[in-house]
C-alpha cells in the first residue's frame, strides 16, 4: 500500500485518521478511541466567568494512542496537540458548536513516502526526521528533506566542498552540486531542482505549503525508487556483466 500524498493535521470531534505504519509498512496506525483524552486547562475554564465569554475562547489539550491494524505488528504511536471550539452549519441551516483539534506531535511518525529498502542509511535518516518534523513545522520538515538530498549527493560522490583561489575549503551550494550531477544524470538532477526550492524556503524560515512539501516527497520517492529499486536497470547491468564474463572465457 502506497503512503499518502498528503496528511491531515486536523480533525473534528474525535480522531478519525489512519496512516501507514512506519514499523511494518503494511498496516495502518489508527486511533484507539478509548484512549482519546481532551482536557481544558484551568486558565481556559477560568475564562468562562467573563461576561463577554464565548465558546470560541475554549482551549483544549489532547492525547490519543494509535495502534497498527496488522495484528502481529501492533506498533503503538502517541499523538498529541491542541483544540478549540468552532461553529458549523448543519442540514437545516442552523449552526452548532463543535470541537476542532490540531495534531502537534506524532511519535513514531508514519512514513509519508515510500523509501526503498536499499536506500542509504543517512538519506533515510534525514527523511524520517522530515516525517517527524512535518507534524510540528512544515518548513522544518522541508529543510530536513533538503538535508536528505544533500546526503544523497554525498552517496553519489558529488563533491560537497572545494578549494577556492586562496586555497581555503569552501562549501559548494546545493544548486552547483545538482549542476554537477546533471552531467551524468540530467533527468533526476532537474527533478531535484523543485526539492531544492522548497527546501530553501524551509532553510530561510519561510512558510512552506503542505501541497509543495508532499509534491517534493512524491518526486523524491520516485528518484529513490529509480536509483535504488530500479529492476530494469539491475537486469540490464546483470545481463551486461554476464556477457562481459563470457567474453573472458
């Protein structure tokens, strides 16, 4: 089952989400409704006595435990966040108050894109950090995705540093590294330009839209699959190695 191309951070009334389990990669993390607990802090309860008080003033804190649907996995994940009260319209045109919640942390974080089994450890480590940060700050998650791309270029032996005219060791920009990679793999390097732009926003502390983050994940997952799970290339390389060995007999 493929991971989602988006992930809701919000829900109403009670948790109703499900995300791919990071442990088994088969089952889904679903909320155990019996563990869902929403609490209104004392300062919020105290505000009820104000003559101007409105339900929208309410603040909640919540926690819920998620369990993997695959019985022999049974991974547990702990989710927490904040809540408030809002209004919505029902079928008869009347409005009603309802509880609205936002996820602020998710551990262990579900995988938000496919990672091939042969992906280098550092590349995967940065990606998993990105998945965790997504629930806290999408910009920070984009920055971690950028770090994963840098780690990928390290694995591909694309230089990260060089000597300047003074003989000093200086850092090579990600854009320049992608240009170097383009000489041998133009298609993948060009795709990564989008990741670089989104990652740059995260590095500069600018806001990053979820759709751009997940679009970048989709591109990156495709590239990783091409590099580390490309059976067609593996078969071509195997066939060539057999031919080369036969020629030496």
